[in-house]
C-alpha cells in the first residue's frame, strides 16, 4: 500500500476510535484547532492538551531521580485559586510540585511538506519548541510545544516549604501563563486558517512546482525572520525585547534563507 | 549547487567562524558530543548549551507578559550553592526567577535520514522534546531538547517571596537535575557512538537500500518502544514508573511500527 493510502486508512481508524484519555474528550480551548486539522485530508490529531495547571505529589524512593511514584492532587484547565491548591496540598505526603504545562498537540501529517507548513504555523504562533518526527517507515508527526512552562516544588516529605502568600503570588503567574497560552492557541488557529487558504489557492491556481510559493512569501514577510537570526531560540526566550547577549550558548550566525 | 555540496560548503564556513556566544567556547560537558558530531561528514553543530542554573531578574513594564526586560543575576554550568544565590538576589529589583535549563543542542544534518538517526539517539538518551526542522530550501536541523526543567519565581518587585531554607531545598533539586542531565549527556554520547558505528558497518557492508537496517534493529530491541505505546510523551513525563493514567490528554493508541 502506498504511503498516502496508508495515511487515509490510519486517519479513518484513528478518528473512529474512542478517546482513551481519562477525561474522554478534547479540551474545549483546542477543539477548534483539532476540528480544523481533522477536516483536512493531509492531517489528523493523535493527542492534545490545551494547557493546564497541575499539582503533583512525588514520593521519592531512594536517591534515584527516575524511581519516583507520582500522584495527581489537582488538575485544572482553567484559572486556579489559592484555596483549591491549599486544600489539595493537605493530601501531599511526598514532594508536591506545582506546574503549568502549555498546549501540547500531536498531529500526524500525510507527508513532510505538510508537516513543514504546520511547523511554520506553530513557530509563528509562539510554539517555538515544536518539532517534526519522521519514523523509520515514513510516519510523519508534528509535535506542537511551547517554551512557556512553570515548575515549582512546594513541599518536601509532606512539609509545606512556602507561605500561602507565595502560593497566591505563584498562581497569579500561572494564571497569566494560562492566558498567554490561550492567546497563542487563538493565534495558532488563525495562522492555520490563513496557511490552509493560501495552500488551497496555490494548489488550485499554480503549476505543481510552485505549490509552496505562498508559504515562502509568508515567511519572508515575517520581520522576526531576518537574515542573521540566531538558531538557538530556546535559550533566547528570556531575551525577547532585550539587548543582552546570551552568556551561555556557544553558537554561530545562521542566514535564514539557506 | 546540489544540497550535499551546499551542506559541505556551509559546514566549512560555520566551523571556521568565531564562536559568537559571550562565553566564546563550547561548554565542557558537551564538548565530546560536539567534536564527535563535527567529525562526521553528515553533521555539524550550530549551537549548544550543556545545561545551566540561571537566576534572572525581570522588570515587568505594564501588564503585557511580552513587554519584559530581563537581566542575568547568575549563570552557572556547575552545582550551585545557596550563598551564591542569596548574594545575587540582593541585586534583584524586579521579579527574580530561578531556572534550571537542560542541554540544548542544534545540529544541522546533511539529509533527513541523518536527522532521523540522530533524533532516535536523542530520544533514546532521554531528550524527549527533541525534534526535526526542515527549512523551505531543505535545510535540515535537529534540536536536542529535554522535558527536564525547573522554573521558580523567587521575588516580586525586589521583595524576596521565599525563605533561605526554601532556596536551599530548591538548589538541591536543581543540582540533582543538573546531575541527571549530565548522565543523559553521557548516554547521548555513547548511543551516538554506537549508532555511528552501526551506520558505518551498514553503509560499507550492505547494499544501499539496507542502509538503515541497523537503526531499525536497534529500535526494536528497545523495551520502551513496545507496540501500543502512547504518543503524548511530553505530558506523560510525570508518569514514568507509575500506573496512573493521564487525566488531561485526549489521545489515541498508536502502534510503534506504523
């Protein structure tokens, strides 16, 4: 079976299956994107989480970081208030950790070119840790990921290590990140719509070898993609709108249009 | 010029340039990997950071999350002690944040197949947020990234929000993560050596179309890659060695060997 037929078969199989997450449904904030992608013949989503604030309780067995048991004290996809965290923390017996996790979305793509377009949309929307995976038999997947997290240890062996005032302060930051994440999700949706429209225009009105022109033009217009931009974006994330150099990364200048 | 010749030209140009990071040299812990990769004709590294603990001071102008100025109070690639952080925190005027950032490595690859092999090495070594980027003109890059971070707000508008005891507790965790990161870097180096040796054997002793067999065999032996493994690895990271389901991710089962 050729890869395109195999992709179709897999998409049908995947979308007809029950949602196996405990929640059993797609998060509201990412539903529009999931529906838009699954409505295109070249994509289907295989997992998604719109973003969440979670409180974990880890019990460390021995000294090995890997040998940890972990249970969930609280999970929310909405803004979180101090009292909910305080109540949940009372159940902590090990090391409780508060995390904000931004959108994660896995999209299987028919071919590499489709993944490239979607990758570009993700990066332009602020999901700068996104990346493509190509399996040994050609399965092409885009993982949409952000740099935009938070991971804060709160208690040690059941003992709270911070004040309620700090938890309040922390939740303001976590909720702010949740809001920013939502904005990026909206940006992603609109960029995706735009890219898909351009793609349709290109494939219907232009000769085959020019299919990608609109995508290239779009990239050229992006002011952030100027010649000489450095590649090491992850560690530059703190330096946006800032003149400081990054003291920690060994790097080289890289022209964008290579 | 064909892509392979262009790759050679670029590699030569890139490696002859001065290191433009403020530090001006490759971090010691990642030097072996950088040298091993740059010694292969199919790879060259464009940026690297072995991993670090940093203390940032953000001054928020207005309400916009994006409109932030940010300065570095402390950067270290080694284990960090409380007193260094306490001293550095005295200079904080805005919102100080302590972060642990694991290895980040960008490697340009001659072709997609080379990136796939390196990606597999990265994933198998624990760098599960790694991903491939393919530029519009075929530039193929692997970003090696980990899920293994820490991001903790410590002060607000110059006022310390946590105790010294908490900072001590936090640094133990950060230093532990630094150690675990080093182990993963070592694992990456050995996996890479192994993959390159297998690759050499394959390309010299087998017909062209079987070049990747060793890579496939290696993957099949990996016990973590069993049939039916879920794709949403990022958000599963807390659930290693744990029977809990992830309550937040909408997903589907995905056979590994598709």
